[in-house]
């Protein structure tokens, strides 16, 4: 799928697997990993629920899955939808034109926990100390915080 990136990775890593995670056989054993990262991946899949379940079987008991998932409830999506009746796909970001699935904080947690994992930490991006969104959140007394969060980084544990 990305042969140039895979070739570069092979020079630095012991194992590189390239392909469609939804369709391929993964060459790993059950309970093999302490940590699996799904960073900006799940929203691009046809069935992210099935992939998370499949990846969960590869985690050791006590292992973690960390996923980053864009927030469709972000103001850059909600306001144009509310006031203009539309949203426009863009090359990158929450409305990346390659996204197939969209999640809010609640549905992102539900996605991860549908596999039997337990979410124990969630970090909301977009609220960093020097950001305009953080200032807007403070000025709105935190009432609209969810609309300023661009992405969620979720950590879940296999019990």
C-alpha cells in the first residue's frame, strides 16, 4: 500500500507488515504484544470495530491499545453544518477526505470498549496551554469544551 515507506521502515525495524489490516492475515501470535498503537488509523477503516477486536487478541493480559481518533463534534464541523447546512472534506484534519468513519468522545470510547478493553485514560487534543481553543474554552466557562477538542487519544487495557 505504501511500498516506499515500508522500504524505509525495513531499514530500521525488525519486522514491517504492509497491507490492508482489514483483509490480511497478521503474522503474530495471540497475546504477543504489550502495546498496540492505532494512531490516526481507525477512522479510515470500513469496520474499525472488527479490527479493534482482532488487535485485542494480540495483546497480552494487561497490555494496552492506544488510539487517536478525530472528534466529529469539533466546531470546525458543527458550525458550518449548523449555519450553512454543509461540511466540506479537506486534505487533512477532522474532515479528511479519506475518513470513512466519524466519532465523538462517547462513540470513540464505545468503539474501543466494544472489544472488551477497558479505557483507563483519555486525552483531548486541541486544548493545549497556548491554543486559541483553550482560551475560548476558558472564556465560555468550559461549557463548550467538547467543541474545541480536535482529537482524542485513548488508552485502553486488556484485563
